[in-house]
């Protein structure tokens, strides 16, 4: 049964303006079964586009995880199918389980074994969703792929630009820094100008059963948030016991595996030396967890790997050679900090104006424009960091 209810016109107009395609254009909507992607598909259909819903099955729901608030498996696929029927659009489910395991889950486990703290949501967007699904959308003859991400795609003088969402509390630009120029030209984000309450209200007005469905939480494929158990299962005996070592060389205790620690961690060290100590580095080759005082977490600069560039300079290395000022964001929950780009032996570095706290290899460093703080210039994964305090 097609929708017979109308959302608030302001919401509909915002979605139409963000999509900016001729009425009747075919658009593939990525439908995870959650409220955001469902409302995206519904609004595009009401705006007069020919919408095709596509859902990716990314893992075996029963075998991988049994928890509420996951996505892309089990009940979520059924929710997406029912929503597509309610909206009145065709819907396809694609089995991407093997691709997801290779590109995201295996990479997640291997990153922990390298002593990094991975960010699998970026990998998922970078590979399965914005590479593989985008190809499917083109094969279906669509003029765009639309998702429920809270970011904005704006037309700039040099082509499409990626910007933070209008609602800072919902902004997901940190997780989309790896979106390429070619992908950005094809992508649409109809919810980028909307606050979450307006999206839920639109779902209710449209009679969608997911209107009150909880948001996805944590990492979808990690059972109960227990990373170490999953890694032990995927890479048995890869990370054994080792030493907990102070920066000054003292051996303070033992640990059960470096995969159980991340830079900045304080709890779970199980050592008592009369002062608070934090994980400041991981040395997986020697199976060492290095700890030190709080000030040892301060970072003067970091280097990037696997960079992506969306700025106006021809390439990120050109911007680094010129010492381009940027705003650098090293955690999704942290506001960007003033910095500048530099080159260090052909590697792109980010030099902070003031020391940044708890920078962890494997996380993303996303760059924004100081003169237009919502604009994403690109970024990369953190390869290494230089402490501000020796």
C-alpha cells in the first residue's frame, strides 16, 4: 500500500532541495531498516522521484550478534522490506556478507593486532556502501544514490562539497571523510538540513512503523560491545600475554593481549603505583602496553595514511607543502582543533596549534576549512603521533 499521509512540507522541501534532481529521476535509496534511511526513501518518493530501495545483508544476524540497535541483518532487513511495501517502491536485498567480512571485519581484527584502534564505520562507508553499492545503483540506471547520513552535499565553485550536517548533534561527516569526489558527485543526503526530531515526526506522519525504532548503537557486528572476544575468535592465539611497561622502562605488570587496550585508556590496567597511569602507546611486536602520566597523552603532531582530499588544492600533498591551515578532528565526539598541514618525508602531517589529547593510531583525522568550518577538506587514518612531552 502506497503512502497516503503527507509529512510537514518544510521537511519535504528540505529533502527535495538536498537531492536537486529533475522530478521523476530514478534514485536508489540505501535502506538499512532504521528510521533515517526509511524516511529518506519515503521523502524521495513523496517528492516525485522514482525510488528503488536496496538493503545490504552484511552479516549473519544470529551468528554475529544478538542485540537491539544493530543494522543490516535479521529484523532490520524485514523492517526495510515492510517499509518499502508501505512506501510503494521496489526493494532488493543484496548479500554482501563476504565483501563485508573481507573489507570491514577482517580489517577491524587486523588493525587491533597492529596496535591500532580501528573505526569500522568509515571502512564500511568507504568500501561496501560507497563503492560496491554505488556501482549497483549505476547498474540500475539511477541518477543518484541517496543515504540517511546526516551530512550535506553543497555545490561549490569547483564542484560538489561535503559539509557537516545542519544539526551538530547529528553530524556524521567524520565517518564520511573518505568519500571521493567522484562518489560525492553521485551521492545525495536528503536529511542533512534536518534535526532528528523532525525526521522522527516525518516518519510518524507518514505512518512508518520505524518512527520510534531506536538508533543503531556501537559497532553492528561486535557482540555486546566485546571487541576482544570477537578478535580472539577471528584471530585465535594472535595476541598473547605481555608486559605493561612504564615510559621510564619499569615493568609494572602483565596483560592478556594488546588487543584489549587503546591509547588513552585508564581502566583495566590492574596495576597500582600510587599515581594515575594511562595507555600512551601499544607495541604489538614486543607485546607491550606502554603507560605513562596524563601529560604523556598530549600530541604535538600526527602523520596520516590512506588520505582522501576534497579541498580546492590539486592534492593533499600540495596543501601540505603550502602549510595549509586546517581544523583537525581526531575523534567523532571531539570538536575540530586549529592546526596546519605539513610534509614529513613525503607523508602528510597535521601539526596542532596546541597539543591534542589521546590521539590513537587507526582512528581518523578529518580536516575542515577554518574559513568555512562546516566544509570537509578530507583527511586520513592516523599512522603515528609525536608526543608533545618527551
